[in-house]
């Protein structure tokens, strides 16, 4: 279960990613949603993905190999990163090409800040993924930052929005990089999908 994680490469061109010989799980979300912290928590390596208080730290497609069996991909965040319009356009093209062309992509993990009401930018991105029939899984982050009641309220409001968009709502997980809530459930989900990939 996520015993060995190693960084492979960073690039801006999906055609230069590692050969698609292993199942792949991509992590993406609005800037400052806690993506790097979640990746580090899942892999038990606080230095694997670079965390920053400054939104938009991740600017490339970052590949990590997990247990020599699957790829974890850290994608640039969308939303509030302080980058110029030309750079944002390049990111958007890079992300779009990666998500639509990567044949071994098992799931797009879309991270949502559990402290917030449904945000239009998240809804728009998930809707875009749905239109392209990309395999989506929702991960709610920062569940430790408020009461369980508030987290549950925001999660259910977001899931209500999902019901409007999907015939069958995506799988979802509630997590905290600080308390490690959701780690076992999420890693089990990944392992099950990895096993199915190799069947």
C-alpha cells in the first residue's frame, strides 16, 4: 500500500510523459486546495510534492511512480494562480491535451475544498470532464479545518450539484492531510483500480 514513491519527471508535453504502460491517477484542483499536501500524506513522504503558501506552485505535469505498479500525476491547479494570461492559456492547453490523450488514465482526482460552498470554477471543470467522458473521482480536502457538521453540509451541497450533471454521481472521498482522514479509503480505492487494470 503506497510503500515506495519516487519522482520520475516533469514536463509540459503529454507526449513526453512516461510510456503509458501502467495505470495512472491524476490529481488536479483549484489553486491552493491542498493538492501537494494530500499527495505527500498519501505517499507518507512530506517532501514528495512541493507545498507552498503561494497558489500556482505546480506549473508542469509531474509524474511519480508508486510501488513500480502505477503512476501518480500532479497537475497544475486551475483558478486563482497569479500567472499571466498567456501562461494560463498554456497551462490550460497542457492540461487539456494530457487529460484527453493519456490512454492509461484510470481516474482524474478532482480536489475540492470542503470548507467552501460549491464554487463555479469547480463545477465548470467537472462538467467539462463529464462532457469528455473522463473518469472523475471527487476528493474533498481540509476536512480538519472545520466541524464535521460543516464539512458534511458542504459535501452534500456539492453532491447535489453533481446529481444535476451526472446520471451516476462520481465516487467521492473526504480527506485531511493533517489528520490523515480518508487515507485508507482512498488508497484502497486506488489499489482496487490498479488490480483491475492488470486483470
